[in-house]
């Protein structure tokens, strides 16, 4: 499906290969094979979210006028697997992704009532949640899969799609990034996926600049522009200096001009981390006082201190944790 997406992008991007009949044939051929095989992933997320999202996006890019009725109907059928109206997703990134599928389907097929409904439901997720609900918390951190801080994983995906909720970006995300890199304590099981998959902040800085032009608060506008500069490693950017305690997430960040410290704890109110899909199998102590220090140009740099370190860590003695020495890790089989 990703290859179909790449070919469709090459075919439809301005200045691309829009008149390449061979490439167009290849797109239809690949799409037909996918439709006939209807491959299913053992992980539900790909079947209910990722594949419908890619497929409807390609339908929107290519245009229904360049597709057969069989292709259109098959993609529409696939898109209804993203059935947010049947299953309660608890808000957050999963719901927003499924609403994106509805938006793409509605735009591609000129079903504007579906588009209007999608935006309305999506906007309803833009609110401060209580500790028992997934989403943006009162301290601007982001919880998902229970009271678990996952700002750098599901929170990043959510913010990418609803960037207009700028306070979560200004008061939350900005504190968790050194240059364009997340402090790894907020990534959860995503740390297993490699540096190029998760380590760098996902949403582009130009979206922050565009948002800064639309907000009425000069303070917020400048804060967003400064954050965009730091994401782009611009040394003329204003540094973010101070201390922020994320009280609903048991997480603290202390930022100075040339170093940053990030401390992750947990309590009876929060979940320290999770192990699922055979990921984060050794992360039992991630919430037991892990203290990460960033000193290499901590305001604008690339967070190289922890890049690709996780395969080499002694997970029983992570820096800062307060546990009895040499206690075996609990085996995770999820």
C-alpha cells in the first residue's frame, strides 16, 4: 500500500509525472492486486486505520474520474472498516485517524455531509480531559492507553492532525523536544521502532509558522515561531528556559540555555509505560525515576545522547531509577 501511495504521489504532484501512462497503468495494476487479495495484518490497527487511511488518501489524490467503479467501491468498502461510530475509541489519535478516513472518503466522493460530520466530531476531541480520559491533560501533557504519558507517540500524531489546538503545542510539546528530538521518556513502546521512525518530531515546522499567523495572541504567535526555529535547529531562535512540572503525568522538565533534564516517575494515578505488540519488552522501569540529561546543544541540537542507545541499555539499571539492584525484569509476552 505504501508503494501504491508513492507511485500515486509521483503521478499527481505538481511538476511530476502526470502524463506518464505507464506509471498510471502501474498504479491501477497494483491497486487491483491489493483489492483482489485484500491482505489483512495480524495487528488490527493496520486493517482498521492505516490501510483505509492510505487507500482513501490515494483516491482523493488520484480523483474518482481516473478510477474505475470497481476501484472506487472497493476503497469505499475498505474505508468503512474505520468504524469510529461503532467502537468507542476513547478519543485521541485513533479516533482522529479514523475521522480522517471519513474526510478523505467524503471529499473524494463529494459527500459533504460526511465531511461536515467528520470535522465536527474531530473538533470535539479538542478539549482538556480529566485524568480518566485519554487526550490532552490539564498540564498540557498527552495521555493515551490509560493515564500514560505518550506525548511523543500518540500525542504527536494527534497534534499533527489538530495543530490548531496550539496551547498543547506551546505549553506541552515545546518542553519535551530538544531541537527536533523528543525526550525518550514520553515515547512509550515506540522506542522499539528505530531512530528514523519515531525519534524526530513528526509535524513540520511550516505548520507552526502558518498557525502563528492565524492566532490573535502575540505571545502565542512568537512562542510558536520560536518553537519552529528550534525544530529547524536555528541558533538565532529564542531558547525555551525554565521548569515545567506536568502534574497529571508525573513528569518534570528543567531547561537551561545549554542543557535539559527530563525526569519520569509514576504514581497510583498514572501508568509508567506499556509493553504490547512485542515492543518495549524490557521497559519495566521506564517510569521509576529515569533521569535523562541533554547537553549537546540542548535547545537546538539533535539529541544525539540517546540516539540508537536502547539496544545497549542495561534495562535493570537505567540512569536515575530507584529500584533494588539486579532485580530480574518481569517477562512481558504481549
